[in-house]
C-alpha cells in the first residue's frame, strides 16, 4: 500500500509538472490542480493515520489519531479551490483580452524571440 501511495504521489507530481510546462493556459490550470492533489495526498500520508482511534484525548484513551493532518488537508483543499478559481478567471480574462490562450501572450503564428514559427 505504501508503494501505491508513493507511486500515485509521484505520478500526480510528474503529470502536474509536465502540464505546467505546456504553452497554453488550460493545461497549466490542470497541472496546478494535479500538483495540489499531490500535496494533499502527501500531507495525508505523512500523518500516519490509525484506524478506529478517537481524534481527541478522553479519559481512559491511551492511543489516539493525530487530527493535524486532516486539518491541514482540509485547509489545503479550500486554498487550492480558491487558487484554481482565481487562475481560471485570470486565464479567461487573458483569453478575452489577447484572443488566444498562449501563456506567453504572443499571437498565433507570430515568430518568437528565437525566430521559429510556433
């Protein structure tokens, strides 16, 4: 199970990084979402969650689950949702202003600084 969780975190991070390096805004937004998912799974996995244990100390309880990882993941989910909404609005605004969704903002077919015709 540890291998599966570690592999999924690595796969989410790899795909998110690849999409962040794309030249259009929609893959960049999806890449940021994948990276935030990878961070959430990482935080959750680092909490060493225990099953069937109470999250707070009570009388007679010797072992308990640490509630901090769940609180961190919940906070990270809320922050990533707000960040994703802001980036989507900014990318839509940039598309409406510029007329395309290239990250560098140059028109489609215009030569770049290197002189190629992308």
